[in-house]
């Protein structure tokens, strides 16, 4: 067990597999002890059929196995003379699987084994400090709700997001501000006059008019940008605009961190309401805006051909 003490919880799959292998090896010997000619891997299918006739699909659904897996096991059990297959009387396209006479005899014979194994597991549980059965049920519930892969991806995102710093714009980031925006705009649309005004002259068009630009650094490299453009509008204070994140660092919550930071910046400037324009084909961006609290609005004039959705956020 020194290996698992060293690796810790990251080796959960290997450790569970080792435990499963140990129990499965014992299971094979237990069948021999009771002179039951059954392979451990057949048990779920055998038990399901002992309750009644089923189709391959019905068995798979009941025991949580794949259709090919069940089909293979049924074929193996059929070779041993434990099951039979017949066309469904009501639907000739389906094959009904049932225990053969030999299988039914085995189903009666195995009942003592069922009782003894159940009592043995309960005896182990009484000696154990933790209830493994309840823990398995709980883990199954949690992993059905969200996979281990999703849990790990979230941890990866959290760890990598700690390497992100959001800082105010400096002249040295003017090239990154333009390049990052040109990259995504050109990938989906075409650059327009309003883009060039903001990207070629951020100081004159944004900063000098009371706006702000934030830059996201990942390991000290500028990988994301976002701007607040002061609006001459009775309803809105600022437009959230020119948000861009490099594709090479997407998936590290940089857009989310930038969005939160720019909203806090707007609050510090006394803003009460923000406005933005986008396009619905940019699904990740639209989902981010909704997550940040923006709501869809309509009917406003826009200088951009690509704009087909307008949103606002009350602060």
C-alpha cells in the first residue's frame, strides 16, 4: 500500500480497480465453493433473467451495461446452456432472452450462496469504520450528476486562473489590444471603421473620453483585453466593448475574470448601467455575458454590421 500512500487520491481509479480485481478473484472461488458453474461477469445478466424474461436492450437498461456487452454475455451463457432466445410473440423484431431449464435449476441452487455472501458483506461492514456500500451509492450519485473528468477540468481551470493578473492598460499593450481583437473579429466577420477607430487609437477614442481598458496577463503575457467606452447616452453610462481572449488560453476562466474586473471598474467610475453589442454566433461570449448578469435588449441603432444582439446590465 506504500504506492497508494505516496500517490494519494489521484490514483483512485487504480486503487478501485485493484479492489475490484481482488473481490472478483474471490467471487470466482466462491462460485466454486458452492459448485455453481457461473462466471462472475455473468451475474448481473443471470440475476436479471431470474426475475423474468427480457430483451437484450431490457437487460442492458436494467443492469446499466452496454448493449454489445450484454449481447456478448448472453452468447457466452447460451453456449453453456444457461439461457435461450426466442422471438417476441408481440414483436417479431425482438428476441426475448430467458433462463433455460438448466439456468432455472442454477437459480434455485444459488440462493444459499446469495444469503451467505450478503451476510459476509454485512459482517465486513460491521468490522469496518466506514460503510462502503453507502459510500458507493453516494459516489455513483455524485458522478452521475457530474463526471470525474468535469471535476478535474474545474480544478485545472481554478489552478490556471490563479496565474492570471488583470491590470490597467499601458501603452506597451496597445499592440496586443489591437491584435487580440483583430484575431477574433477577422475569424468570424470583417473589420469595420468603428473597430479601427478604437483599436488604432485606444488612448484618443477610449481613455481620453473617460473610458478604461483592462489587460489580462497569463504568466506575464497579454492574452486578454476588455474596454469600457464612455457613452453619450441618457440610458447607459458605458459600453462594454472590445473583449478578446487569445484562443491558446481559452478554458482558463480568463473571459470570466476580465468580465468581472471590467464590471467592478465600471462601478468604481460611478456607472449605473452597462451596454454591449455582439453576435449570437459567438455562443461562448453570449453565455459569458448572461453569466455576468447581462440581459437582452432590442431596438437600438448600431454602427456595426455584425451586431445582431444587444444587452444591458444594471449595476
